[in-house]
C-alpha cells in the first residue's frame, strides 16, 4: 500500500503538512506516512492537514519552504489554517463570518 | 498566427481602436463614444486623475503604441493636467491614426460624442482593411498574473503556466511574471535564477522594497477570499504564485512600461519606488494586467482558483482555472481546466501544452472566453517609479 492516500498531496519530503486534492469528510480515515489517520473535520480541496503533531510556535513547511508558524498545538490529521497558524511577515485579513475585514 | 505589423517592428494579434479618457470628467463621453462599437474591437481605456503623473503618462504612451492597438482617440475635458498634446504627438510618431476631441471646445457632451463616433467609424473601417502578416511565437510577449488564488492555485494552474512559460522561453518568446509583493519569501530562490550577479542583487532588493512597502501599509497582497480557499499567509501565497515563472533563467527586471529588448523570462516590479505615497501598489488584478500589457504583452495568462471572471482592454486574457470545483461552477468563464491535475486526469506538462495551443489559437483570431463575454476591464491609477538601470536588462 502507498504511504499516502491519493487524495492527499505531499509537495516536499520536508513538509509537515499535506494538501487535500479532493473534498474530504470529517471522521474519514486517510493514509498518511503509511498509517491510518482520522480527520478531525471536513477538509475542502486546497486546504492543509497536519502531517504530525505540532506545538505552538513551530514553523509550518509547505513546498519545502516555511509559510508561517503555528499559534496553538495541532494534532496530526487536523486542518492547519488561520485559526492555528499565522504569517511570519505580514498579518492576514479575513472576512469575519462573511462581513467585515478582520486582522488575524 | 497572423497579426498586424507596426512601425517599431512589433506585431499585434488584435487591431483595436483605443478610446482614452484623460480625466474622469471625460469618462462618460468616452464610454458613450465606444458603446455602439463594443463588439467591433473599440476599447475604452483612461486615467481618472486631474493631476499630471509621469507614470500614468508613460503608461498611456505605451498603451497607445501597443502592438494590439491600431488607432487611438483621446477624449479630454480640456482643463485637466494630462499632457494631451505630448501623448497625441508620441502616438502620431508611431504612424497610427490618432485624434483628440476636447469636450470644452467641441460644444459639450452630445457634440463631442458625435464627433468621436464619426472619427471611430471612419478609422475602424480603415483598420479593418489593413493587411495581416504571419506572427511566430518568438514575436510574442506573454504576461502572467494570478487572481482570486486559493490552495489549489500553486498546485495546478500556476505550475502549468510555468511549464507553458518554459516552452515559450525555449523558442525565444518574451515572458513576464510580476507582483513582487506576492514573491515575498521567494527572493533567495529567484536570485539564484538570475542571469548575472548584478541582476540577482537587484531582484533581492526589489522584493525587499515590496516587503517594506507592504509593511508600511500594514497589509500584504492577500484578500479574504484567499483564506477561504485554503491559503493562510503571504508567504504561502507567494510560493504558489512563484510557480508561474517556470524554471527558466531570469534575464531581466523591468518596471511598468519597459519593453523586453529580446526573448527570455522577465520579472516585472510593480511596487512603486520612493516613500509610500499613493496607496496599494495593485488595487485590483486589472491594475497589474494593464502594466503587463504596457510592457508589450500581446496576451495575458490569468491563473485563478476562486474564480475571477475578468478580461482586459487591448489584450486577450486566457483564464486558467486551478480549482476543479470552481471550474464546474464557472466553466463559461474559464479557458483551461487545470484542476484536472488534482484528480490525476492530466499532467502539468499536458496542461502547459494546452495553454500554448490556446495562445496560438488566440493568435489566429480565436476569441478567449473573456473576450467572447465582452470583458474589457481597465484600471490606471497614480504611481511613482525611478527608471531601471542597465544591469536590469540583457544585451539586446
């Protein structure tokens, strides 16, 4: 069996996140590094999933390059997004529930 | 491909009449002049500001002499700061038909619209009778931009455009990628691809300039929709955006309005020089598309994940859709379904080849999706740039 579910994309061996190539359901079991991992929540295509456990303040690596740092602990199989990571350069602005313009 | 040979030796793949308002106060009159010709390659462009700006002047001069433009009508209110005489003379020197209508001198709105339409009607007929010549890929300048990016952009559409760029550069076309604010974090890798050590230093410095500029603004080149599509940070977006450049050597660093002197891959620096003065370097994607066109791009490749629908005045835009879900929703607006790559239904090379094939089709006169739908967006605002130095360009 292949080490990764075909619906997950590991862009670089050095990465600690993988990218969803399809919309995945919460609770679904996916194969990561040869092990079965249960997804914490629904993952939309293009979003990132933790490949390993993180502490707060660790670098997140995608494309083999640092893309920011974690702001909380993250468990393997959880989504890695703006609720648990941030830029090391510039703040990111998001819609807050579809309205407004909030700094994260 | 076939196109129109211009006096400077460049060739256009469209033969557009550009109608340009020189201040917002002349915008309505210019739009009314264009409206009966909207399906006949008469495009509206313009600059809204009343106060003169060298960048805006240079941009309009380059756009008026763009290979895809066959004739230009300038629409002036009369009292604005734009150097309408200088612009008309610069365009006339290229051999193109050019004419100015001044609202305050022509008797107001109705008479100016009538005079403008009469001129456009006559010149449109002249352009329609002009002969065409063969156009080869190495006579093209191709720009690329990404807009409405999401977590799939950097996996499918952007690297596929990179493959298309590699193929175009290999046959000596000029290819331009841009948006140094979306290359923050990639400067070291980019510098390692520069043709000369001097160019490497200049590339690093221009990304540092972008980082400083955005730090002052307190905001990166990152929209809320990017986050809704799975992207988190400027540096993550940058890594994906950078993939559009492909793997070729970078031979030059240009600024808006600079024309690549020969084929190869160029980085376009769109972040203004000097202190932060006129706000965001790129208020929306079309500001950058216009800058790519002012650098001579006859065609623009636009990568989108969330689903931008824009096209542009003057040059056809090919939209490469990164996200398979977006493609299903917005297929009428998308030229390429690069999301097939995620499902393993196509490779990056295959989609790169498809993009080159579509460029050639557009060069034979086939309309892109945004052209068919009538998209002719255009934005030009205030900026300030210092001229580039000799180390920025390859030997001609």
